[in-house]
């Protein structure tokens, strides 16, 4: 398994972003081959910074999910999300 971690700054309404992620982005990912899981995380408890963790069965599929995320982001400028960082790596332990 391989995970992609993306960090975003959110200038818009974090609740609206979360609802849209749940309704439209997660179903897109779930339809991709090798999909394992996706999480949208608010580490700031205020929505100013958000993290996502996407897990796929292979590195190539995890990397490919970045293009899907970029397309979703470009199609939803109203949410004022700015991608800060992307990291992809193998899952070395999980539970």
C-alpha cells in the first residue's frame, strides 16, 4: 500500500469544503482501481489548515490520485483551497 498526504490552506468555509469532499471527491476516488481509503483531517480545529490521506494499493495509483485531486481542486475555486505540500510513500505499518 502507498499513501499520499496533501496539506492545504483553506481561506473559504471549511464546513462547505468538507461537505463537498464527502459528496463529490471521495466517490471519484472510490471509483479508481486500487482505492483503499481516504481521510480529510482538520488538525487546526478551525479549518484554516487541512490534511488529506489517500491510500492506494500501489505507488503508481497513489501518484495518479494526485491528478484527480488537482482536477477537483481546479473545478472548485469557490472553496479557496491552496495546496501546500504533497508527499507519497509506502505504508510501512497500519492497524
